[in-house]
C-alpha cells in the first residue's frame, strides 16, 4: 500500500518572507510539523505525537532511525513549543530571528527527505 506524503510537504512561501521576517514563526511551525507528519506517515498512525511516532517506528523494526537523531528532533520540537511557535504565546515577544527560520526550514526539509529514504529502504512505499 502506498502512503500519501502530502502532510509532510513544507508549505511553499516566497523566500523573502523568510528572509525579511514576515512569517518566521509560521516557517518554523510548518517545518517541524512536516517532520511530525512524515513520521506519522511512516508509522501509519495519524493521531500520535512526534515522540510516539518515533517509538512506534522503532518497535516496527522496519525503519532504523538513530536514537541521537530522534532525541535531537524531540528537543527541536520542544524548543518550537517552548518559544510559543507551535502554540500561541500569550505574553511578550517571541525571540525568533530569520536565521532561526532558515535553519529550521533547511534542516527539517533535509530530515523529511532522510526519513523518506530510510522508509523506502525499509520497504515502505510512497
């Protein structure tokens, strides 16, 4: 059975939005959400957290993801939550800069592609 990867695609925004700060938090939110979506696609479970998806993928034994990478992305996911990016912050300014958004866009995009290749190697069809 082929799996649909629509949810893991990063929303395409004009580059200047990232560079000039019009949607920094949105870029970060969408970037980490793409990682979470790809993990859910690989695990085959739509209603689980990023951490649960990593656990279920590991339990399946089909796709091997280094535990240090898993921990790194769990921490990045936590950072996005702590900064009020994934969930609205009620007080104060969010300290996010263009370099934060660019880093997240590039690293999460690379990780989504990495996960897809690992899944294909594990016999999952997209």
